[in-house]
DNA sequence: TATTTCTACTAAAACGTATTAGTAAAGATA
DNA sequence: TATCTTTACTAATACGTTTTAGTAGAAATA
C-alpha cells in the first residue's frame, strides 16, 4: 500500500535521489529542473506518499520525538501537565512518547532504556528514587535530559521545580494566621526530595513557633486500603489537632474521604493541601492549597529541553517556579 | 558512545551476522559454538550495547509501539484510561505513543499521519468528528485500528464502547424513581454520536412518561467562560426544574460551579452525571452517576487490538461494556 | 577547436539492523 | 580415497531514507 521512494522513482524513470531531493524541498539547490520537480511532486501527491519515519530517522539521526516520563499520567497533576507539554511540543513539530513509572524505579529504568533505543531527542523526567545510575546513562548517551518535580541531588541535570521549602512555609504561615496553633502534617513515607523539603519546612516552622510537631507518615503501597484506617486512627488519638496540612493532593483527598466517613464525629478544623485539585473549591470544608502553576512549569521544561536539543548540552541549571497560595 | 553491532563485530573479529544472531538468541539455530556465543555475550554486556530500535524496526517491520489517540490526556476519563492501557501494553512489551486531539479534527489527522509514519503497529482511537477519511486511510495502510468511546457509523472498525442509550435510560429511570418528574438535560452542542445517543434516550424517556423535554446545549468552545452564564440563566428561567442530568462529568462540574456561585439561591434538586469523578462522593448535593468501568474498557480495547496485530485484521465487531449506576 | 564551466541529474555510500544463502573446513560414510 | 554431512561461521542483501561525490552533455570561454 505504502509506496517507497524507490518505487516512485522506478515508476517515474528517475533516480531515488531525485525523488528524495524534491520531496525534501531541495530541488532548487540540487538544480532539479522545475518541470521534473513538478512531475515528481504531482506523482507523489497522486499516490499519497508517506515517508517511513524510521528510515528517515535512521538516515538523519533525528526522530522528532521526545520522551515524557511521569509518575502517573492519570493523576490530576501529571495529566494536565502532560497536556501542556504535548501542546507546546506540537507547535515545534515534536511528538511525545510517554510513560508512567507509578513510582517504581524498575519501571523507570525500563522506560528510559526503551526511550534511548527509540532514539528520542530528549527526555523530560519526573524521577523515581534510586534512578541516579540511569540518569547518568542518559547523559552519557548525550541525550538532553530535563528533570522536573523532583530530582536527585547526586546527578547534575537541568532541574525545573517549585520551591518546596518556601511553599511549605507559606502554607504553615497561612494556617497559623487563620488560627491553627496545633496543626499536624500528613505526608508520604518516602525519601522523595520534594516531600522531604515540604516536611522539613514544617519542622522548621514548628521549631520557630514552638509548636509541637505532629507528623503522620503513610506508605504509598496500598495507600487506599491501609491509609484511611491509620489516618482515622491517628486523628482520633491526637485530639489537640486543630488543622491538617497534607503534603500532596491525593493525600488530602484520602484525608477527606476517611474523615468524612466517620459519621457523627464531625471534625471542623481547616485542611490544607499541597497541590490544588479541580474540585477543591466545591468542597466544604473549604480547602486552601498551594498551587503549582502547571503552565509555567510545562513551558519552562519544554523551553529548556528544546534549547538543549538545539544548541547542545549545556551546564545544568535550576529553574525555580514560584507557587500560588490559594486561600479558600 | 553507543556502539553498533558493526563496531562490536570488528572489535571481536567476527562478522556482524554472528553478533546479531547471538544477540537475538539465535546462536543455537545458527550453530554458533557455545564458546563464541559466550565471548560475544560477555563483550556485548561489557560495552553496554543498546540496539538501535529504529534500525531494528526498519529491518523487521515491527516497532513495538502502539498509538493511543484520546481527546484530552489531562481529563479524568482519558487520563486514568490511558494509564490502564499503558500498564496492559507494558506487559506485552509494547509502548505507547500518545496524543490528545482536544476534539480538533485537524489535530487528529496530523496525529494519525504522524503515527502511520512512525509505523505504529496499531492504533487505539477516540475519534473526533469528521475523521472518516483518515480512519479509512489507516485501514488502507493495513494498520489495525480499534475505536473506542465514540465512532463514526460510516467507517467499519472494531468499536469498543458502552451502551450510551441504555445507560442514559437507566439514569432517567433513576431520577424518575427518586421523585424527579421534571428534570432537564444539559449536554454539549456537537454531533458526537455518544452524546446524541444519550440525548435521544432522554427524549425517548420524555415521550414515554409524557415529561416535557428541557434541554440545554452548551458549546465546547469557551465552555468555561460562556457556559456558566448560560447555565445559570437557563436554570433560573426554567423554574419547574426538579433535577438535572448532565451528559458528561465536566459539564456536571461546570454545573456545580455555576449553581454554587449563585449564593443564597440554593437549589436543592438532584444532579446526575454521566461519568463519575474521583471527588463526586465527597460533594453535596450527592451526585449520582453512570460510571464507565475504565479497566474493562481498557482491557477490551487492548485485547482486541493485540489480537488484530497478532492474527491480522479481521471483520469489524462491536464490543459493548456495561455501565454501573452509582446511587448516592 | 580545445578547455572550462554549468546544468541537470544519478550512483553510491551510509544509517544499524535482520536474515538467508553460501562456504570452508572437519568429520563421517562408503 | 572420493563423496557426503555436519559444523561453524560469514557474505550479501534488504529495510527506506539522506547525502555527497560524480558525470554526461550542453553552453560558454579562450
């Protein structure tokens, strides 16, 4: 069905080179006559020629594809983020090969390998833990790499992120201002740097204000099943609590669900979420939050990556995007 | 950095064929001696050989990639759906080249062309309107195509979907049962078949029960800006309304936001959404809904597509997945 | 008229792999 | 010892492009 340049050339009684040159708008520079150019162009149009991208990439070394590696394409942060990325890249004639790691380093490694094999021209990565080796590998292969959302301090890459510490501090101040003098922190039990930064800012705040630190660590594994129970348990034990700060929106949602399901026992203290959610402004209690501005985040990632691709790999830098405090 | 088979062969003083055969576990069938096999294997391991997928695909005709074309990877239906698809395909050693059409047929056509050029082995498509030609093109190119969520009746493809009419009818019956005798329908102003089916079932229901049909059509363009106003306006004009049926969840969310923002004027009739949402069970008023079971949907899509890829293109069939009515 | 320069192309090599037909050497058979 | 098999490989071709060096013929120059 799909004709190749070779076939087209035979059918037109010209050489493959001629056809290729014409197709790639190099007729003029290769001194192909206008007549022949037209003849080729018309025929190509007529048979509906579609280039074989694989062969093309093999010959040129360019795949026009970039890899996007997120934690979970289905969640309310990465999904919309991915959409922005795709839109921005579409304009530059790039396409996206994406994959979700689900936080599993082995998945992440497989994905990176696959993308290197596919000869993506650059990779946009939200790393899992234990991914240093593979990030170095990408760099060794001279494939531009931009890391976002979190990073490994041990690997020197371009890194686009929000200021987690500062944002977390803003959150604490806000809670304090509206009267919470004993709010607790609910976070995920992992050493993802961005989570640690959020937690540390809270700890620091506690120290400064002499507030007692109350932290619940939940594990990402079977969060749905075990998380709710431990959260309920923890809250009912810590009766002095007068506010909750969730270090990410899915924890906040979990919190809402578990606290809600305890009928009767209506808690009435403020909840705060790191990361907004489409429906947070419809809920009561009202949920204030830190919002990561997705579009600037995506724009910066794409801009930095494309620059690396165009101009060659440069000295790694950090790009900090400031967050918004949404009071509700 | 990345060594090729050719280089490896030279460095080992053997032929390219030998290296290739060993790498592809065909040493035995090609009667390569165990010793040489080991030698090659060790060396390949040592230099960290990574095959060039492009060259490989060019030679074998297999890309191990499938294309996934959705409307919006960032939304709460397609995002999680995509995650399921990816997971299922990962197990079969396939990867995903995805793209969002945003409902724009021209985007969709570009995406399809790109995927054909990339030699994806199959395409999973949620079509936009006016995409018949390009769907036929995919079929002409002998690339397996499975369409989901919506289809064009004019093109014969495998089609995985829920029964929109029947589900919509279930929704109407539910609303009727809980006492709504005058509920209206809010839908999108487009001729997407699944939306039409939902609307038609409502109309049919109206006829059967002699309920007056009240329908508001909103346009997808600048929904966010204009939609809220027209919705508020419509609801306040139709004072007899005692329930609202939204034909999709983003409309329902829009509805919630616009109705909510009218302070004071608290409406207290039931809302029903076609498509669930992560947070619907946390809202009040409680939102009942039709839930499309994402996992079965994704499983069926993937299964059908892989079968087509394996066994060759077969006569198009429809696969209907039944929905759940979630009462809240 | 002999040489140079243009014109309008084409031949050939390259990208990195898979695959099939072929082959030299050793071993088995008669 | 002459022929057939088997062993252990390799040479050659193909996949579909891009790109560079080359070339035959015409036109211009000397």
